[in-house]
C-alpha cells in the first residue's frame, strides 16, 4: 500500500476519499481538514480564549494537540478543562492522561468535579436507580464545562466530538424524532450566559483520530466508560460502523445530509431565546435548567 501523494509506504487507507496516505501526508491532511472545518463554520476569531474540554481520551487529546499546533503563535489562547464525573475505575486514569498532555504542552488546566459542583459523583447519582447514566452525565457535564469556561474567562469551548459521534447523534435524534435537539447540533449559536461551543473534529473519523494520537507519540487512555454499553448510542454506533464498512462514506453523508436539512430549517431554531434558570441562573429553555431539575430529583 503506497501513499497517493508521494509514493512512500502508506499508513492509512481512506476508502471514502479514494486515497491512501503516508505518515507525514496523513498528519498534514488531518490538520488541514481541521483548519478547513474551523474556517467553514467560522469557529474561532482573533483574540479568543479557547477552553478545550480534555477528558484524557483520544479525541480530546488529539484536539488539544492539533489546536496547539495549528493555532500556536496566533492571536488565540488555549486553556484546558477536565470534568471529573466521578466514575470509579475509569475517570481517574483518564484524568492522569489529561493532566499529562496539558502539562506537556504547557497549557493551563482546571478540573471541575460533579462532587464539588452538585454534591455527588455520577456513580452515587445513578446507583440503584432506574435512570440512564449518560443522561445525568451529559447534562451535568455541559453545565460544568460552561461554568468553568466562564470562571476561566474563556470565550469559546472546544470539544473533541468526531464524525462518528456526530453521525450517531444525528441518527439517534432521527430515530427518536427529536428535531429540536437535532437542530442544537449546529455549531456556534450565541446565547447570553452560554459560552459558544465548537467541534473542530466533527468531520474526522474516530479511527483517524486514534491514528493521529499514535503517530504523534501521544499515549491516551483507551478504556471505555463502564456505562457506555447501557445507552442507545452503543447500538447506533454498531449499526453505523457496519454501514460504514459496507458503504464507505456513510458517516460523512449522514452529517452532510443533516447540514442540508439544517440550512433549510435553521431559521426557526436560532430564534429561540434562552431564559435564566430560576435556581442557578444558567441559561436554559424552561424555567429551571435540566441540571437543577435532575438535582431536585436526586435530593427528593
Ligand atoms: Fe458519561 Fe455515558 Fe460518556 Fe460514560 S458513556 S462518560 S456515563 S456520557
Ligand atoms: Zn439551574
């Protein structure tokens, strides 16, 4: 297998793009695609302080590394936020990885924990209850990131969501018929009190992100969260992986198809103004934010 650009031995075959790449062309191509995604959605402006959500897994590690490389020396500052949900036997190791990568790159990092913010670890929240751990986790993680980003004076939050995550989320919301939630995937929507979020890796396949970490010699914690298999996402992920191997490019076309629909429907959703939560003041759709609603359920 040889590189389509230079004839050196290739390390990756991108069937969906009809090319193979050697190590140096893979890295170059990876970074230029991330740059192109950021340009296309006008993600980062000059003078921005970008808080990268770094869990210590491969996606967020690759994101931090890649942004550090492509934004280095420009008028943009990177900081890192690590959320400790409190998942025994899993999160401690990823936090060690997250600390190592931020320290190696000389990036200021803050850790925000569910225990400090809400009084419980995720493990305590879901123990013995008929609830989906990912629902609690997702709601509290978003809130924690927003709170810490504001404390750090960040103007933007960047997360490591990749093409697999995006295609899965789109498909999950199609399956549930949840158009409102679907439209929230559009990058960058400015709302008071909510630090805008961007996903610079949203057009890159998960396996290429793992490869990017590997060729950059970065260790990442690859263990899966013990709660991951309990969610609908796990089934959708398997289905999308099967489809992608039968029909290369399926994940990409799922995202592109959604983008076309969003262009048409978007006008209706950007008009929704968020209110402030009556309890905590964070932006929310209803009177009380989802996190405060779940906190009440935990205490009641
Ligand atoms: Fe949280 Fe679910 Fe992800 Fe585990 S799999 S970290 S519980 S969202
Ligand atoms: Zn609230």
